């Protein structure tokens, strides 16, 4: 079943900023930006697979074409994923840099996909490894075990594997994708609980985060990264991230930060701590001194 929908906002919208966290690297087979201003996404919903093309039709309107059995459900969830339900009415930034960021992008919104496993599994794969390595592992596994994208999708696009498919991936295939046994076991264990995990979207975000952290192998960072995308959690802080504490420290205090300093600086901004991080990033005001060369790829399989 195919469909179309246009979502109109009360003011200007920057849907690219809202959807950007869903992209797992520049070659993500589930998220492509062909350069014409559009965004292509694939997803797996309860009703089936979907390919969607999103484009701006006016400063305050986003048009979506969707193909596949999951198209109708995807279009129903579309406003939330674009941030229509994001309530920032009580967000009044006091820190001068945060206030400046808010003035630059007052229309910025946080999206809520409502898809837990879709956010959780790539977050698990990204644990404790450089981003480029995690993105490659995600690309390898989705390309091999995902399904073809329905409709006229750009070449190479795939739909992420189902929970059943994740459970069935042999351990050596995770190994060849450079995913160590601990992360692989966590992926499989979470896929085994897929039905109960998807029901977390009905809980308050903080409760849902705590439920995620009750799973072996899912800590505060992984739960936050999942909650930000699946629940639209404006307060979920990525404690344990390699870059964000440093960025917050330099941007808000003028010195390198760690988790402790980040939480101290963001504490007055509850319940919008994640919103502040994203505002600093999308506004261009985030600052971190130039880093050295990226660490070499950590090969965990034998050559």
C-alpha cells in the first residue's frame, strides 16, 4: 500500500535537523540524502516494510511519499517523527550560549519515531567503538540480513532486519562485521524481547529509560541514545559519550569536560538537557578544539 501526506507546522520547520540522529553514518542503507534536499528513509513497522521520501514544500510544510505494506502506519506516525508533538513551551534558556543557539534555530524540534528496536540495536553496535567502525558494522549487517526497500528507493537501500532475523544471525557473522561477542549477545537478547520493548513507547520516557537499563548490556548511554530517537526524550543525556561531554565543557565552560562537568552544566536545564545538546550542535555554536587523527579501525576478527 502506498500513500502521501503533508505535515504543516505552525512555524518554520527544519526536518533535516530533526531526522539527522536517525542516520547511522553517510552510507547508512536505511537513510539516504541524495543531494536534492530530500531525505529517504526505510523502516520496519508492525504492518510491514516502508520506504519514505520526505521533502519540503513550504517553509512550514513537509511532504512525504511512502511505499510498502507499512506505508499507512508510517504516515500515521509521521507528525510525531517530525516533532509536531515536541513541547518546548517551558524551555527558557538562561546560559548565554544556549540562548544564542535557541535564537538561531527557534524552530528546532525533537522527533519521536516510536520504534524501539530500530533505535536500540544500532546504539548497541555503537557501544565503545569509534563511530566509523560502528557505522560500517551496521551497514554490513543490514545489507546482508535486511530486506529490499519497497518502492523506487535509491540504489542500495535496505530495510533493517526483523527481530527474528537479528536473533538468527550466526555469531561468526557478527564477528566478521567487527561486532564483538558482548555486543552481539546484547543485540540478540534484545531482539528476543522485541515485543515487550516496543511496548515501552506507551510509558513515560524516564520510566522507559529505566526499563531499558534493566537489560543486560544496556547502560545509561545506550538507553539515552535509544530514548532520544524512539521516545523523543528531551532530557536523555548520553552519559559516557566520547565527544559530547568534551563539547559541552568547551562550549559552556571554556574547558574540556567529562561526564561529571557535563551533568553539572546541564543540571539547570532539566527537563531539556538533550534538547540543549542538539541545539548547540545544529546551531553551529558547539565548540571543541580540533582533534588529532582518528584512531585506527579496531579489527576484532583474525586476518
